C-alpha cells in the first residue's frame, strides 16, 4: 500500500512539473506576442519611425505584418517545444 502512495506522489509531482513548464512556455509566448503586436505596433511606434523596412517605418511594419509573422513563429515554436516537453515527461503520442 505504501508503494502505491509513493507512486501516486511521484505521478502528482511529475504532473505538476509538466504543467509548470507548459504554463511557463505559454506565458513567455504571450509576453512576446503582446510586446510585438501592442508594444512595437502601437506604443513604441514613434520610436521606431526612423527605421525603414520595406518602404515604410518599422512600427507600421510590425502593426501590419511583423506581428502576424511573429505570431506564426510563436505557434510553430510552441508546438515544437510542447512535443519535446511531452517526450520528456512521457506523455507524447508516439
């Protein structure tokens, strides 16, 4: 009976570590996304106006295209990192 409770405690600790790592990855992705879309595209646009990218200033580029491209990179990065995390904790689908 003690073996079952030890195994259950180890599983709970592993689950907690998995979700902490998952939430940390989500929070980092959200901060990057908010910084790029809201920060660079809106708040920091006047500071970025002197830098030209593709015929327009960098702030406008981030507001129109850069935030979308960063969002796509974040999606692929999240999927790749979650696959590694799943394999590390033994919950992968393969």
